[in-house]
């Protein structure tokens, strides 16, 4: 039994040490903020990967949907962040660019950062399939998903995107809702708790 406990502890510790410098989290666009309907949820995903001191973003749409720019804000993807600057954002695709501003509301809440294809036309004529890839230097995943950052949105959304649906052909906004996200430190604490319960049970057998 003791051997099993040590193995479990080693696995948990290994996961924590690995995850602290390199781990990924995928969140899903499940909220349809359009007035006409964009088909069945989920509509896409946002994967954040911690890579050393950088966070890599991959924003992918499902069901042949495309990124578009509509309305007042005219950006494809929106997010908030803690303690980053515009110069921290970089792209491997030089057709993409980032901007800061007061992007809201149109039902999506408020965001400080927007990503768009340079020279993209308005509406369906400028539809882009993506995915959208970019990197934010000198950051950690919690800089984009913490409760403090989500509160800036005022509608409890983490990310939003403007799309044209591949199933209904309507345009509209989609969003990733806020919910409790397990982080590596939480996983480690849970592991210690399980080990403690195991020891407690053995003591009283």
C-alpha cells in the first residue's frame, strides 16, 4: 500500500512540475450572442498553451464557420488581460494584427484587446477561416482567465469572436463563458488531500 501511495504522489508531483512551465487549457465558444442563430454549440475553441514565460493562443472555429468583422468594433477576436502591453503580442501570420481599445458592448461585454486580419473587408465578403494563432510574451494563462480579468468584461465572458456560421450563414458574436478552471496548483492540493485521506483510513483499519 505504501508503494502505491508513493507512486501516486510521484505522478501528482510530476504533473505539477511539468504543468507549471508547460501546460495547455482549451475553452469552448458555447454562447450564441447573435439575433438570428448560428447553429449548434459549441462553435469553436480557444486553446491557451503555457510555453515557458509565453502563452500561445490558438482560436479555432467549427463547422466551416469563418471569422468576420461587423458592427462598430470590427475585430475578429476579443480578450482581456492582466499586466500585458500591445508589444507583448506577436504573430507568425503577418496578416494579423492586434489593437487596444474599449471594445464593447453589442451583447459581448467589454474587452481591452482585439485581433483582426489586416485589410479585412466588412461582413461575409471578408470572411477568414482561421485558425488565429498568436503569442503573448511575459505572461501566464491566469493573466487571461482569472476572476479579476473576467470581471472587466462585465458580462462574465472570457473571450468573444465575430463569425459567419458555416451552418446558417448568419453573422454574429460568440463567447466563452466564465466557469471554474482547474490550474496545476489546484491539482497538487487535491493530490495531497487524497493522500491524506488514504493515510487516515489506514490508521483506523
